[in-house]
């Protein structure tokens, strides 16, 4: 188990290093001189040169890469040109929107998908199963941003229940917290539905497989109640593929909310990176992409640990 | 003419019959064919010329002359959806082609060679997988500029590791099999065995994956063009149409309805086709599901 996790951790670190080389070199070839973009077209050559030196753009590429890497290792992601504040501060600010949104959406999706998947598997072949899986098939095909537009039309334009966009900030009082939470409801639902459809399908097929095993028959034969067999014995054994998909979905939600953030004008990580790219604020793009890659690796690692918790064979053995 | 060829038609006919009896496959095939036909027709005919703006006729509701209404520039929505289908299909198809064309040889190579080549290729795969696909696609289109071609490249790159993985897993399961051993004993090289024995036998697996990636490609293209990074105006794309519809949703909700439905129906059709194909090609999986 320890050796298994140690190996996964080592692979993760190598992946991170390789990713840093890719991110750095891709953004190096980005057209446009950041110094010129900051100073505008009418800047004097002298001012331009001075800023280039200040930003370190005159130094060799390898030295800049190593500096950047060393900085990140010590928690210094550099300063944004356009926001003139440290990248890490910007990230923290945006995470206050993106992280709750991702967790909210994942919880919603899990709360819908797992019961639906278990229910469908337990009544395999029934009309209820056919209908729920048909609905899931449609759900997988729905682009979340289109679903978001429909939600806005119904709940904001029509019923005027929820805001169509914007984020007021978390604030101090409970009333302000509630306003902020309300701003995240529609985005979270829009993100959760297609994810829930995928997760329900995965849960169902994993459960169908497990329900065919001998130990399930044994559990039923010894007189355990049907629900207990379903939720304790079967679901636990079906969890590995389900956890894998949930890990992928959390990683997707942290970064992949970029379109939904644009639909709802939410100041999250996705919008930060989108704006930073269009403003050629490279240091922000580099930093945020690296943090996202790191979080994907970390989530995969956490999923590996979950495997070990769910599956005792992994804990004792490797 | 060899004995092989003499016996060929029977299993093929059997396959087609079985496929057409599969409900998912049949529905998926009909939907996909309809969308493809729509795209094809748009090459030489659309109800209206979408390059001619008729501001006087803007944002009309549904009518006999404009079944899906008109947009904010008076363009016929049905015509735009037809041309948008062409754009979606072209982008997704070429992106799948890139993933297939590069990923399958890489995966087959990894399986055939093993050792450090396999390790290196699979680690490289892990690196690509660790990148949030959408953010990276945004980055790529930002580097090379927005447009349909760059959207294809951005989506295609993320198809490569998917096909590499499927090809490698499929090939690895075949290498210890008797017919491959027999070919090796007969003195055939690894490349020849891969071409003659491995690839034909993993083709069904790859075909199913290609259908799934095609569907994901349509969704990804819609997302990128919604962000303004896909096909550029005046070329209509479904994602862009949704973006234009967003600010007008209170007054003209139908602008958002039809492009969205077009995406859902296309993706649904492709997913059903893929599911049906998997059931037909791999009866073992059908049993488990």
C-alpha cells in the first residue's frame, strides 16, 4: 500500500515537471511582446527596453524557466502585469468562487446520480430503468452552457427567483452569504446535470456487474434485507469505477467551469485565465494552469487513496 | 482467390443484420445520417442566403417562411443551423482523425515494443491527461488565434492520448494470443504482425471510441465557439449562435432553443450509435450491461 502510493506520488511529480516544461514553452511562442502590450503602441523604445529588463524578458529562456520553477516551488507565482498583484492572491480570490461552485456541483451530481444508478441497476430491464437510462443518455448530450441558458430563461427571466448572473461576494452577514449562495445555484445545477447523467450510467453498469457476483447471492440467501445488500454490499464494491469518474469530474469542475463562468459572469478561476490569455498576462496563465495541473494530479492521488479505503485488498497487499 | 475471401460475406451480412436489430444503433444511425444529410445539403442549398442581412426581418418568431425564426441580423435560423452542422461535423471529424491517426500508431507501437518505449509513451499520455482539456484548448486557440482550424488542432491533441490508450490496451490483450504467436513463429516482424493481425482485430474497439470522441468533439467545438474561439463570423456555428442568443434570451428565447437542440440531437445520435456498435461488436459487454 505505502509502496503503491509512493510510486503514484513519484509519477505525479514527474508529470508535474513535464507539464511545467510544456506550459512554459507553449506560452513562450505566444505572439505579442508583453512589455509592448503593457505600455501600448506609442511607447518609446527606451521605456520598452527598461520594462523588458525589469520583467526579465532580456534574459536567456532557460534561466527564466528555472527562476519560474524555483519561484513556484517556494510559493511565489510572480506578479500579474494587468492586476499588479501577486498571482497567488488572485488565485485565492477566484477560488472563493470556483471551489464552492465545484464542490456544490459535484455534491448535487453525486446526490442525484448514485441513487438513480443504484435504483436503475436493481430494477434492470424494467420500464423505470429504461426511462431513467434514456433520460441519462439525453443528459450526457446536453451542453452545460445551453442548459444554463434554459435555466436562466425559466428561473431568472420567467419566475424571477434566482439571479441570471454576477456574484456579490461572500460578504459578512448571513443575508449576504445567502445572496452569494443564490448566485451559485443555477451555475451549479447547470454543471451538475450532464455530470450526473454520466455518473448515473457509470454507477448503474458497475452495480449491474457487482449484482451478478456470487457474494451478493450469498448475502441475499442468508436473509439480509434487499436494501442492505444493495447499499452496503453491492454499492461498496461498485465504488471503484464510480470514484474514478468522480475524481475526473472534480478535476473537470475546477477548471472546466470556464464556459459556465462566462455564461453567469462569475469571477472564478476560469474567467481569470480566459481574461489573462486575452490580455497576454502570461505569468497568470502559467501559474493558474500549473496549479490546475497540480490539482488534477492531487485529485488522482486522493482517488488512489480512496481505492485503498474502499478495497481492503489494496490496503493489505501492495 | 483465397478461401478467406470466399467465406467473408456471411459474417458481414450477419453483422449488419444484428446491427440493424439493435435499437440504439438503429436510432443513432438514423439521427446521424439525418444530420450528415442536412450538412451535405447545406453545401449547395439553404432556404435563405445567410450572408444577406435583412435587419428589417430581425428576430422574427416561428413562421411558415422561417420555420425556426430569424436572428438579430434577420438571418434564417434554419439555414444557419444547416451550415452550422457542416462546421460541427467537419471540426469533430478532423479532430477525431488527428487523434486516430497519431494515437493509434503510438498505442500500437507501445504495445508492440514494450519496455522503455511503452513507459515513455504512457507517461507522456499521463501528462496530456493531467491538463484540463478545455483550458488548454483555450490556451492553444489563444496562441494560434481563434478559428475553425485551430479549434480542430486543440480538440485533436486531446484525442491522441485517448486513442493511444485504447489501441495499446486492445493490442496488449492480443499479443499473447495463439494466432499472434503463430505469426511470430512464422517469422513475421512486429510491424507486419501489428498491421496484419493486431489492427484489424482492434478496429471495432477503435471504431466505438471514434464515435464517442466524435460526440465529445461536437460538444467541445460548441464550447469553444461559444467562447468566440471556434469558427469566426460570418461562418455560423452552433456555439456562436448560442452566444448571440444569450443576451436576447428575454425577448427571443427561440434563438437559444434551436441551436441547442441541434447540438443535443447530434451528440445523442452519435452516442446511441456508439453504444449500439459496442453492443453488436462485443456481445460480452452487452451481457454485463
